[in-house]
């Protein structure tokens, strides 16, 4: 079996002398970034992670996108009507948007994509995101088998009608999310599971997928027929270098033009903060540990509370050096219903009392449990810090395991460990997106926790248009999530540290952290 690209890069970098000046870049029309790992899927009905979405976001566009104020703005949809008190949306599509094979993007392509996302056969973890649509949940759960009954319909080639179960103030924002982007039924039926491979896939975005060397790199080419104009970068190379020291060395030698948290070693962040091209952007993103609640010992909420209260979250900013904010609750700063007054404080004596009450005095008799994380330096440091606190404060020894990202995601779906690490970045900037992650019907809820009252509160919050009343509903739901039941242990809210080669400009990350390369261009020197 051939050795990985990362191994050859590491050998190459060891033989090449370091350059002390700012990286120049390969050329004015070639931009190089590091994904950090292999995208698990480029099928936007199946993708669930930031790596996959950062590639898809450069291959595809949907009905809308976020503007600088994080409000939905027209893209393929040139306009829309809000009817029936907010229960019906009618999108009017542009007639000059083409697929990469020259065919027109039609409203039927959106209808097909949305119903494919909802189909039980697709088994999408993101199906629940469209459950505000009439009969969407019933179709996904097999209670209705006729896709025509789902409330999304192409009225003609340029008109898409969406019927909602109730008004939802955030639904337009959902149409910015990649899982709602159009798809070609003929292509997917022809190539089946290989439809996303180069030579098969058809896309409508600013770049085309020209090459995908799995586990090594992805090559994108500028789409000369993109309806908004051909991007300045003729070529984009996306590397999959997992070792942060290697990625940073590549940047410093001019072999990468952009790196982010997944490529910057923890102890280099403070030093790099003064470097030209460095930025730190607060994110709508939370970092948490989840408990598998349907088996011992974490089926007992007292044990979950004990583990939560045995952890001092204030240590994470000092060990990670990335602008992290300790998180007692789940909804992040900058979002409606954010609150630091919700959640359980660090209290080691109370944690020991709870564990004793649950039948494990000083940790005696506690069964072997595993804390798992996907392989990355930051996650390792967090896990070791938490492991130490649990041992000191509870007398419990927890085993730590790590796995490569794709393998880790499959493990979470099929046989999750007792405790697992995950993060969540906003798909749309509304608390609905963060809170619905842990509903009973969420495909992204790996805790196996269910609470009917929690689900009911989120349903009421979705119906409510008054922001103050929504906040009260989310407060009650957050107290269930972070104080009463605790299927998860929020640890901190994140910021994104980035380095952009000063030879380039036009890459501006917002709090949603999508890597949109359409506007990247050479800087004026």
C-alpha cells in the first residue's frame, strides 16, 4: 500500500531549509489550503462535518446565502414571497444558473434534493432540519410513503413552493445550508454511490471538482461559466495534512496559503498572533462531551452531574491558547437566548456526593468507561485534562481512546463509546439549530437521550415569533439540557485562529466559519 502524502511532505520539509520571510505563494492564480483530513462525504445529503461542507461550499450554491450581517440574501433564488402568515414560502429562481454540464438549475432539482434528504432510504442525519415542512417528519419516519404529500413542490422550472406546518422565523436561514442545495436526479441514479467522484459529479458553484486523491488532496478548478463570474483563483489545492506542525511548516515555507485551527499547533498560537495575516474570529461553535445515556453507568443522571461538576472549565483557555470561553450552557455568545447563568458550576465536593449517592463512593466499584475523541492535538490535551480532573475529584479512572475522523464518525453512529467528544458549529445563526441537535428525532443526537418536555419546548419556541418569549422557552430547555438531565457536558465556546498568506486577500471568515474561496484574489503589493 502506498505511503500517504503526509509522510512524503514530512520528509520533504525535513530536507528543505526554512524561509524566514512571509510566504509568497505558488502563483497569482493558485491557492492552497489544508483541510486537515479526508472529507467523509461530498454528498450534501449525507455530509455532517465542517471538512465536507468546506469543500461543498465551494462547489455548490443554493437558494440563499448569508450576507455580512448573517441575514439570508438571494443566490439561485432571486426573490421570495412569504404567504399565509409565514406558513408558505414561494421562491422565484434565476434563469441564468447552470449546472457544470450546461443544463439549467431548475426548481425540480431543489424539490428532488429536499425529498432525498428526507427519504428514509437516504438515512440522512440531517433530515430533521426540514421537519418544519408539512409531512416531512411523517415521510422520514415512514408514516407516509408518498413523497408528493411532502410540502415542497416545483410549480414550474423557476418556482419552488414550500408549505410549513407553522411559521418559523429561522426557516429562510435554513435555505443557506448546504444540505438544502439542489441535486440532479439523473446523475445520482446513474452513478449511485459514486456520483460525487470527479468526472461524475455535476455542480453549480464557483469551482469544479477536478481531482480527488482520497486521503491525500482535492483539486478544484475555476468554473468559467459560474453565473456570478469566474473566480480569480484558477486552481485550488486542498491538502489533507493531519499533523499540525507539518501544516504550519508548509505555510511558513510558502507551500500553503491558508491555515486555520486544524493546522496551527496550540503552543504556536500566541507567537503567531503578531504575524501578518493572522486573525482570530469568535465562532458560533460549542465544544462538548456527550454521554451515552441508555446504558450504565451514564443512564443515571446523578453520575452525569457528578462528572460535569468535577470539571473546572476555566482551565481550557489557558491550555488551548485560542480565545476559548468556558461554557456552562450550550447556546453560544452572539446568539439569541445565550446565558451564562444556566448550567452547573465546578464543585468537587458536590460531585463526590452525587457519585456516592449513585452507589460509587470515592469512585469505588465504578465500571470501566472510555472517553473517545477524534485524533487531534487539541482534543488530546482537553481529554487528558478532563481525565486528570475526574481521577482527582471523583476517584474514577477513565480510559482515553482516539480515532481518525471518518472512523470516529462511524463509531459514533454504530456503537458510541461511553463518553465522546464532539463540537457543533452553527448551520444557521438561531438557537433552534443548536438546541434541536438533542431532540429525540435528531440524527445528530449520539447520546440516545430523549426528553418529551425538552422536545415540546423547542416545538413551542419554533412557533413563537416574539424574541422575548422564545428566550424564556429556550431558557427552560437549556436548564433541562445543562442542569437537570445533562446528556451532554458543555466545555467551551470556540474561536477560529487563521493565517492567510499576505500575498492574497478576499478570504473573510465570519462566525459561521465557512471557507468560501470565491473572492480570494492576489493582494495589491
